[in-house]
C-alpha cells in the first residue's frame, strides 16, 4: 500500500481524510484503486482522455511524475504519493 496525500478540495471524496491508502504497481493503477475506494476522485485528477489534468500535479516520494514516467511511474508499498492542485495567479 502507498500513502496518498489528499489536498483539501478533494477531501470530500475521502470523508475528510488528508491521507488514504491505495495500491497499484503504477500511478495509473493507483488512481484506479483510489477511484474504487473513493468514487468520483478520478475525474478530479484525470481528464476524459485519462491524462493527468493540467492543473493537477502528482508526486511520488517528492518527485513530479511529469519528469518521471508520468502515469506509468512505478509505485511500491510504502511510497508516498501527493496530489497537489496547481496554484494559479500572481501579478
């Protein structure tokens, strides 16, 4: 099982939990397992094509999956996966 850190806007899908467990050999499989455990969360993470939404960043042990193997990034037991919504704005 990997530990998945849930940002505040998505906690309505996890009954308020800031971290949940999920399993899968890759980030894609982990997102599928998250959806099974917490219905509705996948569409907040992935678009209709199954790609990670532009304004969502996923990290495995602090590494941005965009610089790894994206959804094919391996995940193993004990890893920490963080879902981080991108912050827009600035001057």
